[in-house]
């Protein structure tokens, strides 16, 4: 069979670093605890660099608009290893003449002035810090190894070297009061953060938290508490000039994360590193590939109808929603999309405003109802 045509070149690059100083109690990501002098980290770094050169030869890096180095804890790789990776990116992507949004994920305990001063000269424009909370009791419960004080210091370090600093905050944590969560949001605002992502805690299988819940040593997440915390975050952030541009992300105008938007607007993306995912698409549909050791394995293959259904779902994760033009185009392939959106509007989960279907407040809180309905739109009636 002939190789399928690919209509979209890669616009986003994700590089996965699977190493951490310690795995958190809630984490189910592709990560592992490692000593800082572990030779495996040197080998992994060289493997990433080799992959970058291979993809550059194929032209896969020519059309990139965003680069995101995530994990794990990329900052835990240390200065020498990160410099090697970013030197390769700087040269292969010609970041000197064509600067891109280039994000480095970091944890507060491994971020230093020297590291960021050097990396900002090699193209890093944004730092995303895994803060989670400014409450030391909550940080201890989560298994984080930084303190609230260290998180504040790391934010100041980041702000000295790059113009865009993002942080993650977690809510709905058992034992986390409304006051504790409100304090964390307000502290982030007071520190001058311009991009804040707020995630409800999810108890994932095969994590220490899952074991504690199963053994009755910790209560499960209370969805009502998590929803209340999300409302607290929205109120505080919107009062202070932030806007919600994606279901979990708030930003001051002009400080939105372009890499986040690439995912939600269905841009093709390239993933490098163990456990990373790439996505390619064309007139035939969409495929995702998982990087495992030296092999890239197809893990998801969508028809064109399924691709449009997924695009509709992803679009409703964003405040801009779905334009009438997109809905009309989608209906030419998936006729049920408009009827489903009208039904969701009748239920108060979305609204038709200025030629777009956008999530309502209830829709933000009950997003899974929107997402599942739109994903099911490509399923034939007789299969329901």
C-alpha cells in the first residue's frame, strides 16, 4: 500500500525528558526517579540529539512554530546536558534568525539562575514551573520535594531571564481547603505570573495515591470540591485581568501558550524521547505514534470523519469554541455535528455567540459531557 499523503507539516515539537529527582505520589507519567549522575541521563541526552539531527535531515523541523521540552523534570538534567540539547535546537531550527516560542518545564528545586541565563541565550523564551501549591502541607501530601518558599524563589529566577513564566496549580486535593487553594491562586497573581494552569487532582491507577484510596488511608477526590475550586480560580483570575483561553489555562492577554494552542487546534506535532507521541494527518484522517525505544508504533488511527469529530471536541476545549464555518465544513463529513451542538446548547453546556459555539460556565465544569458527545458524532446511528 502506498504511504498516505500528509497535508500538514509538523508545527510543534515536544521533547520528553523522563527523569525526576523523585516521583510524586499522584504521577502516572512516563517518568522515573534517577540519581543526578546516572549515566543513563547522558545516554538519553545523546539519543535526543541524534534524533533531532535525523529529523532535521528529513525537513521535519523546518516548519516548527513551537518547541516544548517537558517531562518528567527537564531542569533535572542539569546545565551541561540541557546546553547540548538546546545547542542542537538553536542550530537546527535557526533560532537566532527565526525565534520560536520555546518552553522549558522545570521544578522549583532544580531551577537556577545560571541554568536559565545560559538557556535563554539559546532560545528558551518561556518557563513552565510545576508549583502545584503554595501550601507546604499540601506540597508534602503530594510528595513534592520543594517548599512554597523555594517555589517563590524559582519564579523570581525565571522572571529575571525570560519574559513568559507559567505555573501549574492543582486543586481538589483531599485535605485542601478553599482557603488554602485561594491563597495559592492569589499568591501566584501577587508574584506577577502571567499564565496559570489549574488542574483538578485525578487519582490514576498504579500510583501511591490509588493504593492509599483503595486501602482507605486517603479519601477519593470529591468532584464537588474540585468544581468549587475551579470556580474560585476563575473568579480570582478574571478579577485580576486573566482570561480563560483553554479549559485548564488562564493567561494575561498576549501570554497564552502557543504550544498548548497547537494541540487544541489540531496542528501536526512531532514527539521525541521515550514515551512521546507524534501526530500526523492528511485527507485520509489522522494517526498518532508512540515512541518506544528505537521504534515508533502507531497507537491511534482515525478516519476523516473521526478526525473532524475530534477536531470539534478539541475546539470546545477553548474559549473561542467552534466557528460556524468550521461547523459547516465538519457537517459535510460528519452530518450530526450541528445537531449535537444545538442539543448541547439546549442543555446549557454551550451557547451560540457571534457566529461561534462556545462553552458556557456549566460547560467548563461538565466538559466531559461535551467532549464525549462530539467524539461520538462520527459513530453511525445503528452502532449506538
